[in-house]
C-alpha cells in the first residue's frame, strides 16, 4: 500500500507517519528528513538545499524526485510507502504516478490533514522555541505555508478526481487523528507490528 499524507508543514504528518511505520511496517519517505540529512552530510546538494530552505522556498522538483526514486526499492520490500511532504506540486504528483506505474504500483490513499493555519503558526512557534529547528523559524514558516498553499492547491482536485482523497481534521489529538487514518486504511497486514 502506498499512502500520501497531505497537509501543510507542521500539520502532524511526520507524527502519523512514524506511527504507521511502527504499526504497519511501512517505510516513511519524508522529503523534509531526506533534505535535512543531505544538509547534515555537508554534500554540495545539501548546501544548495540549505540555502533554498533557509530562504523559505521549496527545493526544486528534480532534486526531490531523485531523492524519492532512490528509496522506492526499500519501500516496495517493506510492502509500501508513506509519502510525507511529497508530492508538493502537480509536476511532482505526475512524476510520482509515472515512477510507481513503471514498477506496477500506484498511490492507494491520499489523506489530507486539514488544519487551522493560525493555530498551526502557534504550534510551529512553540516547536521553534523548544527545539530550535531552523526551518521552524516563525517568519520562515509563514513563507513556507504560503508556498505550500499556492503550489499544492492543484493536488486536491488531482487526487479527488482519482477517488483517492480523504480529508481528516488534523487539529485533533494525535490519537484521534490516528483513529481516523486507520479507518481509511483498514486493518494492518498480518504479521506486522
């Protein structure tokens, strides 16, 4: 099963993805984690990504798509992927569909975590104060949120027209959001968790 968790930065996608990895044995493909790892490694691509992210912009499609494609074998071996933070644009969604189709796979579910943006900004400000993640800087976050809203809006009808989109209230407790996601996905595979 391949699943996209859809929602703005800090909507709780990472928290839910980690739970699904633990409970269902799926592989989380978090572009944010992949990009932070590339930056930490100090490689040239990481430095380019850091400058882009520090300015509050999204990393170009070709870089993100290449990072995702490198991880698809591992995801297939695990029985599925949770795409977290990808796709962000219609071009990325189309590229993902093409990559999966070449492998005889597809996206099974797209779950959108709907959030209140004002409360989300409060959440990020607190996380920045507690953890100090540079990409959580409140001013940078507002830029990222605007970019998310502008660039990912076309993905709603794209996946809605495919009959794959389910919307869930992302402002509930972690447990409440998890229960709603589990209703969409159905029971876990036997022998997992």
